C-alpha cells in the first residue's frame, strides 16, 4: 500500500462511509497498486446489489429516467450507486454535461453514490475497471447499481456483460428506430421503456414495440417475458411501474437458474479482462531495444518475435 493509503479503508467502506467508498473507487478506477487488494476484500459482497443497465439511443431520456428512478428508490430508503459511462468522443461531451447537471439533484444525498467512469467504462468494449467499481459499491452497501450509458448504439450488447437487468429506453418519436431495432437489442433487453410518453404518439409506439416483441416470440412460455412500459421522466408517470418491473426481474433472477447464469457470465468477463490485461502488460514489458533493432534490420518479423516473447 502506498504512503497515503488508509489502512482502515476497507473497514470504513464496509461500514458504509461515503468518503471511504469515494477514495476506494478512485483507487480502483486509477488502477492504483491497491486495486487488487481492494477487489479481493470487497468481492465477498458481490452479487448483493441488482446491477441495472440503462441503455438506448441518444436523447431518449436515460439520464432523466435514472434520476427519477433514484428518487423512487430513495423513498424506499435503498442505497443507490450510479456509474455513468461517459462518451469517449468530444462530440458527445456536451450531452454528458447535461447528464451531469440532471443527476446533480441527488449528488448531496448520502445514500446515493455517483461516479463517472469516463471512457474507461465500456466504450469499445467492457473494461475491467467497471467490475472493480461495482465491487466497491456493493461493499459500501448499495442495493441497486445503475449503469447508465450514453447512446452510441454499441453499448447495448456490452452492457449485457456487466448488468443483471437491462432497461432499453426509447421514445415515441423513435418509431423508425423500433422498426429497425437490431435483433441483438431485442434479445438483451429485460425491460423495454417508451419514455416521453407525455408526447404525441406514445400509444402507437407502445403497441408497435409490443407487436415487434411478440413477433420474435415463440409459442412456449418463457420464464421472463420482457414487459414494455410507458414512462415520462418529465412528469414521473410510469416510474413506479418501472421500479416494480425491476424488482420483479430481480426476484426472477434470484429464483431461477438465469441469475446464476448471468453471474457466471459476468465473472467470466471480469476474469478474462484481468488475465488479458496482465498478460498484455507483462508481454509489453519484455520488449527490449535489441528486439526493436532486430525488427529494423529485418532479422525477424513482428509475428515471430511476438510469439517468442509470449512464450518467455
Ligand atoms: N417531454 C419529455 N422530455 C423528456 C423526457 N425525458 C427526458 N426528456 C428530455 O429529453 C432530453 C434528453 O434527455 P436525457 O435524459 O439527457 O437523455 P439521455 O438518453 O440521457 O441522452 P444521452 O445521454 O445524450 O444519450 C432532455 O432535454 C430531457 O429534458 C420525458 O419523459 N418527456
Ligand atoms: Mg444521458
């Protein structure tokens, strides 16, 4: 542990201290030397919170709805963690600033933990860091962890590797989007939401989405049929129903084999990311000046040299 580290940090996180969780999260996100020890200490708490992934196209209202959901859970005195996966591109930076402001209404609440993962979250693939961040939040005592992505169209499938329950958010004006909705999205969503139901056309969007869902449905009853709900993050309509559907899905996961299957997938992802990171780094450390000279002088080619280094 480094000089500045607090030997009682783990204990303080487990006791539910906000400041301690904040420090632990920073260490994990910055990949500090303490990160492995922290993950080890917190891992026994993993699986205690429902990890909810909120995804969908840009501007659908993911951030606004997340904020409403937090208010819903806080009425039940639940402890909530929010991990915001920022855009990696500066183009969508403005949208993120908006997210920040919307979520600020909960920033002073000691029962809510908000952290943005910058581009270390999931853009271009799930990162190892997000798992570590979740371990900290579960150790701190979160009942629900909401992972909010910025709609890039890529995150939907990735988020399935880290979340227990996936909420796919769309809006009435995105009817075409529903038509063209990728099969992958239809498969990974556990709950579908037509947000902005205060706007014109929400009934049609709801029925379009419901029929699109039933098209892909087989005759045999599935243990979980994804509900299609209408919400308005503006008025708060439908948020309690969304909360109920999320609780139902969590109960379903706990009662069925599906919960265990998803946990296995998440742990597999975390483990593979850890291994590939370690192997990658240690292999890169083995590259010598001599190796580079050999390449320049065509004494060996990169593939053969790479194979040799990996075998070392
Ligand atoms: N009328 C209406 N507007 C909404 C509703 N929910 C969100 N909005 C508005 O829609 C815009 C986008 O909302 P956000 O919550 O930032 O959407 P987002 O999905 O997080 O957007 P990105 O993070 O950029 O992908 C904002 O101007 C919100 O005020 C709703 O239920 N009804
Ligand atoms: Mg947002």
